[in-house]
C-alpha cells in the first residue's frame, strides 16, 4: 500500500508488516480530573481528535491490521516511577495521589483506562509503559519482532511528549513510522505543529506524517 499524500514523500507499507499504535488515549490525559488537568492543561483540546482516531482505528481493524494501545501507567507501589518524575513541577496532584478517577497514572485505576470510544478489543496488544517512550521498560519491541512488524502508524497523545518520544525510539530500532496528523494532539498547538515539522524534516529524519483520510483512502483502494 502507498500513501501518496504523506510528507515529506510517499509512504509505502505492507498491511501484514504494519501496526497502528495509539499512544496513551487514556482518561488520565483526555478527561477532566486526570493527570493532564492536574498539570494545568485544557483537556478538551485532546478530546477533539477522538472521532478521527476512532475512524482510523475502525478502518484498520476492518482491514485486519495489528493494533497496539499504550498507557502511561505505573505499578501501585510506584517502584517504576523515579522520584525525578514524581516530584517535578507543581501539579495539584502527583503521580500516585488519589484523584477523582482514582490514583493518578497508576495501572488498574479508572483514570488509567483507555477511553471507551477507543477501548481495546481481543487480539490487540496493550502495553503499560512507565516512561514516555513505548519501548522503555516494556516488551513491545520483541512482540513486534515476533509478528514481523517493520512499519508503524501512530496516533495518540501528546504529540510532542509520548508520541514523539515513541517515534524517535522506533526510528532508532529500525521501524518506518508515520504519524496521522489529525489523530494526535497536544495541550499546546504550537508544540504539535513544531513536532510534525521536526518529524518529517531532513527527508523524514524521524518519519512521515499524513492526514488520516489518506490512510483511509489507501485502505479503500486496496480492497
Ligand atoms: C505526558 C504523554 N504528556 N502521554 N504524557 O506526560 O504524552
């Protein structure tokens, strides 16, 4: 398959060797009362990408593609949360504190679940990651290697933090990655715009970007 409209040039991928990766589409970042809001952010900005992300996910599922969901999640004893991460800044609630949706960024808590609209289904990979990048302290690279995955399509939040970190990690591990422009968002629109530019600069130094409509068209054309 080929996404002609991708930037900075056309992106080619084989369905069987490609996974759709949705980064941290969890209540903690997208709904009021979670980690995103405790940091002082307007979470409604992130909610706006849900319809496009849901459409891309549905089309990818219909095509039979592999789906990976990640959650930024710490173990209940916070043994995987370095003090430098927990103590930085001045949030109203810190990681592990009790919030309106349970303990902030702790695995198994209500706020740590993927939002209902994008909830994982059987057969999809769900990765709890203690870091910003999806490969740090997880088994994801091995899981993708076992399945012969070489290409990754990304969506999720936030663009310049966990999405960009994961794409850079993927780049260093040899994956060809494309970020779906309208399926990712930041609390800071200027950071999103800058990240898209950084990813595709210098001949796709980190990867490609494209609107999700271009992916849907490529999937349609293939059937
Ligand atoms: C942040 C993330 N922004 N998922 N995490 O702290 O991007």
